[in-house]
């Protein structure tokens, strides 16, 4: 299992957009991304920082239900 790369907020948003998410709003340095599914709407908040901490990235991965390998 490989380590996660250090990603910026913009790079994370790009990965989320490729998997069906879209930007709904931005307040300060945080971007709200959403994806509508038949059952519900998934909302993920992404900090727009140059380097997002690994714990925050893991939380975004968990909330988005996207495979961890897409962020490596």
C-alpha cells in the first residue's frame, strides 16, 4: 500500500470533480463540493490550502466514498 501524496485543495477539488462532484459555494478558504445520488446528497468541505494535512485528506476520502487509490 503506497502513501498518500500531499495534495493542495485545488488538486483535491479536481479529483472530486472527476468523480461527479461540483462546487456549490466558497466561503473564505473553504470550498463546498456536492454530489447528488439517488439516495442522498454528499457534501464535502475542502480547505483551499497549498498543502492539505493527511488527516483532513483521509476525512475527505471517507466522506466522498471515493477509493483511496484515486488520491495516491
